[in-house]
C-alpha cells in the first residue's frame, strides 16, 4: 500500500528486502543501521532511529512507511519484515564488465546492485513501480 501511495503521489522511494539479514553491512553503512548507537550524523533521522529500532514494517502504519521511504536513501528490511535501516545510501558495485554501463539514474543503479542481496521494490518520482531480483528488472508498471 505504501508503495502504491508513493507512486500515486509521484514520490520516489525504494524498499529492499534482504534474503539474508547478515548481508546488511555489505550494502549499508554502519551509520545508517537502526541497531547503531552512533549518532555521528546530525539531524532528525537520528531522532527517529530509536523509535523504529526493533520495529517490523508489517506493524507500522502505512503513513509511517511512506514517510521513511521518502527520506533520501532506501528502506532496508529482513524477510521477516524487521526494519534494518531507512534513508540508507546503498553501496553498489560498478558494472561487471568495464564496457558495461547502466543508462538509468542513481536509484535504478542502486536497485540493480541491491537486488543481488534480495528483492527490491522501486518507486520512481514519475509514478512507475519496478521490481528487481538478481540484478534484473523483473517487472515494471
């Protein structure tokens, strides 16, 4: 519901559901993890961390999910819906081959890279919904 609402309102966002939650540190900086007690980055995001620590996305209201999805970066979840990070800038590897290029924007490049670790649901600011797995776009609508 949150993804559909974001698309309808033309607001971008991305949800990453990791196959193995232990992979989160390969994809997300330690500063962006909800489990982190470090508050080296100033701002309101740190104030939300303690409220959302140990939260499951399935137990949050749609409005809360929409709000955190709109923060620059991605919402990262475990398969059991445990919220691992939000507003996370994802690490992604460069294209496998030197001559290979990703002709899309930064959000698409991040979705392709993150999909190596699980499933990615991306919402473009144009209202398009896309689903990625294993480095490929599976569907778009």
